[in-house]
């Protein structure tokens, strides 16, 4: 994942990469277009302590409430759009990061 590999030493352990991925995820969530989307996506991914170690169903219910949607509508219609938007942000960030990664780091990552 270019967003992560550009920010971490190629020799980094999996745990270090996970920490970087978590930081990138939080950063990209903040870039979502609306405050409601940001709050709901934070709930969905368990960014805040009160939503960690809960089931996906519980996080979906809470995220649906944040956005004012019924659970099934959120799950079937809204959540996929949020995830698509987040995936797009990862793609853009990865392309930007790949441009600014030194060549030796790119070779080492392969």
C-alpha cells in the first residue's frame, strides 16, 4: 500500500507498518467532505476508545445514528459510499506519496 510504504522504513516490522497505517487512516478520514461523514467513519472504524472492541453491527448502528439514517439504509447505501470515498482518498494519497518517495526506498520496498 503506497500510502504506508512511502512513510515507513522498508525494513520495518509489521507492527510498525500497522501503526503507520492507523495514522494514515485517521488522517484520511479527517479529509472526508462533511463533518457527518468524518464522525460516522470514525465510529465505523473504531477510532475512538468507546467504539473499540465492539461488533461491526454495534459500530454500524452508532454510525447510522450519527448520520441520522436507519441501520439497514446506512449499511446498504451510505456505508459503501463512505468506503468508496475513503478508498479514493487512499488512492490519491498513495499516488502522491509514491511521487515523493526516493528511488532507493521504492526499490527496497519491492
